[in-house]
C-alpha cells in the first residue's frame, strides 16, 4: 500500500489542532501574550532544541526569501525574521496560522505572507525561495515524498532546504519499539505492524494519524532529486537534555560521556537534513588542488 493511502490530509489537520499544536505546553504564562511566546522560544532554544541555533542558521539569511513549511506558532520563523530574512510561512491549520501572525504582530516584526496550505501542494511559483525549512512536520504528512518534491520545486536553483525528520535513534528504538512495542505488547496488539506502534505512542498526546521514522537509507531516498545532501543525527532528548513531564534527568556526567564518544550521531532522534538543489560548478580538478599554492 502506498504511503499516501494510509491517511488523509483531513485526519492530519484535525489531529494537529488545539491541544496538539506543538510547543504550547512549554509555558505556564498567560496564553497568547508576548511573555508566553517569549518563554516558548526560550525553552525551545535552551532546553529542548539547543542545537537549532547552529543547525537552523537563523542568523545567516538576511535579505533572503525564506519559507517555513509547517510554521506552527511561528517560533522559528520569527528567528529568521529577527535576523532580516523575508519570511513566508504555511501551515495546514488555521489556528496555527493565527498564532504565527499573533507572534509576529506582538513583536512588531514584518512577514511577507503566512497562510493555510498543505506541504504537498505549495501555493508558490517555481524557484521562489532561497531557503525552505520544515521542522518536525514532513514525517506526518500523508505523502512525504511529494512534499519534498514540492520543496525542491519552489527552491531557487542555488537554494537550500533544511528539514528535520524523525530518525531511528534511541527514543524510537528503545522506548517506542522495545518498551512500548514489545514489553507492553503494542506490537502484537497492532498486528505486528511497527508503523501503527509509532503512530500510537509518538507525540505528546499519542495516536497520531501518521508518524514516520526513517533510517538513513530511507531518508536518502526521499531527497534523491537534490544535488547534494548532508544528514546529521541530533538530539538525545528526554532524560539527557530535559526532564520529561518534570520527572528526572540523567546526571550531567552521563550526558557528557555520550557527547564525548559521539553517541548522538548514532542514537540521536532526529535527522537534520541539508539539501542543496543544484550542484556547485567545479573550478578545478582534484589533482590540480594538490598542485596549487594558496
């Protein structure tokens, strides 16, 4: 059965509204105030996704056309705007679009356009954007491959896509497969179907219509149209970087040992994918580089 036949966009849209809109549980401040948005951003970049300051390149796209596919409440899109990018955002849900606009308006930041659209049918002309980002979204859309083809289409020839999708790291294997799937019997309950297990036990409130988790080979296949693609596993996540549901966190030496031995690259729960649309022209042959002096 094809991936797009498993779930509809309507199911995805209905699931990701209201209580399931990500990040909102980071703050206990009065909702929809500037203080609320500020705390969401603070915790996102210091506790939950500290690597974003490096991997998402917020500071380095001033004056460029930047599109975020699945902008949510606008936290990341605001960061690009703060550093001078010309930003556009789309999301499947009208609530998310409203929250993103509110986030910008409260800060007095400009945006080009923020509107409802789905990742598989982006409402933009070919070769419009210098950078397209999508953070934790495309593994939920019914036809992930089509969504990535759309990103390729709307990128300029020298453009870049930066996409975060789920990787088969420790959280997905140990917690979701071993503990939930085998020890708690959810693999058997779901007819020995791992995809159904992922759907049931992923996300804050569970029972996602679709949550795909990729091997590197699978991720490479999705981005095969791009000229060059870099894959990096990031985020050890819960118990390492934060207390899940305010429970406990490993002692700092445990986390330091994992980072010292580079285990994040093996056990990280997200792929950070950087994909360049067209190849850079070669200026010299390899043997010439060795003979050049500079």
